[in-house]
């Protein structure tokens, strides 16, 4: 009878990581509830923000329940890698929503009950980002510990690189220039390989890779860095050649979107550089 009863692990909600997750759940719920009450979240940006808060709320609540009842060992995945990857993804998604929502929906001058609810929702979203960032910091692997790859700095950077690539895709339009088509190929190829690394790690499929993971990562990060160097040069060169910023250029203006892709490309270039440095240290500099 005792063996058939569910085990309750109170540490799942009393540890610092558990407390951070509870705060994230409460703040995400507060954010989407307040925005839903205003009935002003139309369009792609509003839909994205609402999806982010609801998705992070649901998954984090599920993580808490699985750890509270100690059901996660029965899942066919690496739990530590999954929770590390999700907390980093959630932090990035909520951060994006915390910037996009107020810049899109809070108008100046801001007054009235609707504006107050939007302001509180924005504050809750910012605090929710801090809660997820705290979880990322608390679960990050100690130097020399690679038992959970996605909790190491290279693993965290893999999630960041994939997310930034998704943001780049959201801003891309059709390109006919060969130089710009090469850039799109760089974004796509690096995204696919990075996503496969994340999925294989969570799914415990790395044993099927016919070469050592650490050496493969060094080779891939070197190649991805070189490819992003070319994209960092070619994208602004061909995107803005002979073209100035149009008058009355709003958030949907092609010029602003291409400028956004330029900055995001630089962010990923830096991420792959740092990733290469840390991956190289993991392979060639062993911590005693």
C-alpha cells in the first residue's frame, strides 16, 4: 500500500528553485489575467505576449506538480536538461514580452483604469522575468560539472542562440539578393543544428552520435561563428545599400525589421563566440 501511494516532495516548493518557480507562476498568471481583463491584446504582438505568459504559466505549474509528486523520473527525458532549457527559454520569452507589450499597447498620455492594469501587467511581467533569471542562476552547473549539459554556460547559450534565430525569422521577408539569401541560409542551418543538439540532449539521444559531444561542439561552434561573421557583414551591406530610412517608418516598416535583424545577428555572433570559448575550455582545460 505504501509503495502505491504518491510521494510528496515538499522540497520542490520550499527550496530556492521551487520558490522562484512559484513566483514565476503567480506573476505570469497576474500578467495575462490583467491584460485579458483589458480586452486589448489584438494583433501579432498582443497574441505573442498572451501566449508567452500562458505557456510559461502552464509549463512551470506542470514542472512544480511533477517534482512535488516525484513523477518526473518516469518521463523518458533528461529532467535537469529539460528544466534548465525551459527556464532559459521562459526568461527570454518573458523578457521579450516585457519590452514588446508596453511599447505596443501603452499609449501616452497614460491614464485611467485600463492603463493602470496594463502598467501592473508590465511590472508583473518584468518581475516574472527576474524569477526565471533567478532559476537559471540557481540551476546553472558548477565549473567542471557537465552531468547536465543544458545547465552549463554552453548549454544555456544554445537555448539563447536558437531563440534569437527565431526572432530573426519573425523579421525576415523574401530576399532576392544572393548575399541576403546566404544570410538566411546561415540563420536556418545554425538554428536547425542548435535545435537538434537541444532536442538530442533532452531526449537522451547523444549516445547515438558517432563522435564525442564536446569535440563536436567545438567544431560546430567554430563553423557557426565563421558563418555568422559573414552574415554580420553581408546582411547590412546588402539590406541598406543605396536605401535610406523611409519617412513615417513604423514597427512594420521593412527598414526597421532589417535593422532589427542586423542587431540580432550581432547578438548571435557574440553568443557563438562566447559559446566557442567555453566549449573549448570544457574540452582542453579540465577543472580538477
